[in-house]
């Protein structure tokens, strides 16, 4: 029974390690996008500018995370 519990714990730890970069990217991209869109008058509707800023923010967040992990 103890071995089974340890195996489950290891699996949970591995899953958390895999999920951590994704959640970190989401948080970082959200902050970057918020700063970039702070002076936009209306962000309540999807627009090409909003989509571009979000996509660029995700790319920048990934680049920062990759650079920080090295």
C-alpha cells in the first residue's frame, strides 16, 4: 500500500512540474498584455489589435521563461 501511495505522489509531482510552465506563461502573458493595453480606450470586444497584443505577449512570456530556465 505504501508503494502505491508513493507512486501516486510521484505522478502528482510530475504533473505539477509539467503544469507549472503553462500557468507561469499564462500569468506572465496576462501581465504583459495588461500593461500594453492599459491605455486602450475599449478592450471589451475582440479586435485585430487586441489579438495581436495577446499573441505577442504570450510569445514574449515564453521567451522570458525559456531564457530564465537556462
